[in-house]
C-alpha cells in the first residue's frame, strides 16, 4: 500500500534531504560491513541525486565496521576500545562509500563531528559552511559522529539526534531516518500485537508509545527511543520527517509511501534560535513562578529577576540556561545576563529595587526560545 499525505509529498519534493542510516542497516550480526546492504543504500541515494535532489548522508557503522578487522566478536563496552574500533572502522566505512558511490561517478566527502562542533556557536557555523560548500561542489557529504575522539561527556549518544541537528544546520527540506524497523509502533512488534502509526501530526498521535532503547541487532546505540526523539526535534524545528526501514530505502526516497511520517510543526526556527533551543549545552537552570512562565512562554517577554524562585548550576554571563516551571518542566532556554554567584541575591526582587548596575533582564526576549512540547 502506498501512503500519501502532505508530509510525504514534502519528503518526495524535497530539494535538499538528509538521510540517516544506522549500524544495523549496514553491518552483519557477526560484525563487519555488509557490502550488499551498503550498495543498496547507495543505489537509493544515487537515484535521488539523479532525480535532482541534494543529499547529505548521516551514517553510523564505524565502530561496527571496525570489529571484524580487529577480531572483536561484539561491540565493546569500554570507551577506549570503542574509539579504537572507530579509528579502524572509519577507514573501512569511508573506503566502502567511496567505492560504492564511484559506480555512479559521485564523489564522497567525509565530515566527522563531535557534540562540541554543534554546541559551540563558532564551530556550528564552520560545520554549516563546510557542508554547504561540499553540496555546492556536487559532492555527497557523509557525516558521522567522530567516535575516535568523542568522550562520554561530549558525544551525541546516537546519530539520530546528530542527523536532526545537521538537517536544520544545512536548511534541509526533509529528514529520512532509516533503520531495521519499518515504522513507528505503539509497542515492540516483536513481542506481540502492536499498533503501527503511519502519520504523526501532533503529540497526541504518539501518546503511550513505548520506545525501546537499543537497536534490534545490538550493534547500534540508537533504538526507537532516539529515533522518536530525533523526529520530534526535527519536526519541531519545521522539518518533515520520514521513519522507515533501510530495506525500503528506494521507496522512502522516491514515493515516500512507506514508514511513519512526522509533520513539521510550525515555522522553521532561525539558525540561532534552533541552536539555543536544541544544540547548545545548558550550563544551569532557573526555576520560574507561574507569572514569569506565562510572560516568557505566552507573551514572549524578557525574564526578570522578580519571576525567578531558585537557580542551580555553575554558569557565567553569556551561558545558555534552562528555564523551568515550578514542577521542573523545562519551558524555555536562553542566554543568561548574570553569573551563578551574582544572580541568587537578586531573585524575587523587582528591577527598580536593584542597584543601577544590575537593572537588566536576566534573560532578554531576543535571547530566549520557548520550547514546543509535543
């Protein structure tokens, strides 16, 4: 059955598209790359290119690709061995992509990113420029998390979130997440009856969805939970998303008549506001009273000291902080104008009661992004 919707039409007509593929879609259960699977993916990407679209490929698989050459039977748990496997696997994976895309006379460029490259504003712009230039030169960028140097503190945790961030970074028209699952279900389809969800228009469509934390093969780190989170992130930023099986890549990249489609929610955020909302690292948290929450979220006003009830974290002037309501739910993020040693003495006080040099907004409206909750 071919499914049609406005979201699927948007994926089909996208001029610039990000395609993410997981480790389990490129490797065998024993470890090592599966050349037939990789070639099939490249066939689908090349066909989309030939149809006139630009494609950025976000590919997992480096660690898994490094296991067989190293004689390691399963994905290592310790970070040092993962980094070693990635250093071997990146070359194996890169060589495989170069050879496979060469069948279509397409050149590949590898882009390795750490969380730092997206968290830091200057790095974010650098990554943006690099990807844009590769696309302008007709090269297919293959993006991966730089597992060789990533640490537990700075890693994305999965390439699904990385793909969503890259999609906004380059102004993509659509994001396609390919994995070993053919669609989103409200439970694990391998464990009995589970309802397939074809279209996600808003939050209510995924209420009650129980998403697993790891991939079916055990080779990846993503799982359905990270795909659902990435799809929500991208759709909240104005990018339509298609979640499908890598086995259905040809259909996903032509008719988009497979898998689960996530409608984009509202207008696309500017690069800076998206960075503030989703990419920047939070250095602390400010808890607001109900009046301040309404002012910030509904009326889009600046946050003043009078509306803050408590602070936590070690932040400096210019850092990004989370703004939470009295229940602890994060309702916005923004750039703070005081440091964590100065602010506690000011909270709860009206601006005109503060010393002249402290009569400023805690977070200015121009540096504040309310978060859409799905």
